[in-house]
């Protein structure tokens, strides 16, 4: 039986490995490092090292769950934007719902305009 490109068996061992490494680094940073020590590295007030670790962890997580790097990147960027809004005191439940709605709308739009890979069954 033939398998199409999307039906081939994929191995996610490396994704799981990198995700576990990244999340363990996030946990170690939360446990051992004072937030005030990383607050002003490179860009003042940005918490850049922690945000980069969280970005990586979320990207690996969404890559595994969604099985698509493009979709994972979109959801990761949306989540990081919400985290930055929370850091600057602008992140509320309403903003979270709006970002979530925007991401859902974008997913539905991109699914609609993508040409379908499925052939009609005769």
C-alpha cells in the first residue's frame, strides 16, 4: 500500500529530547536564578534569557502537539506576545482571549486558502 507524504511514519525522538532539555533548563533557571539578575541582560527590562528559553520550550511543545513547525511558530509567537503583555502590566484575560481568537482565526483562514491534498474517491 502506498503512503503519501503526510502519512509516512515520523520519528519525534529528537523533538522530545530537545523539549525535555529545554524545559529542564527553564525549571533550573526558575529554581536557581533570581529574576532581577536576568531582567536587564541585553535589553533593559526584557527578561530576554528567560523569554528565549520559554520561546524554545513552547516551540518544541507545540511542534510535538501540532505536528507542524509553521503552526508551532505562530502559536509560540502569540503566547510570547501575551507573556510580554503580562510583564508590562497590559496582559489581562481579555487580551488573552483576543490573542487566542486571532490565532484560531488565522488557523481557520490558512486552512481555508490552502489547496487540499486529498483526492476525491471515485
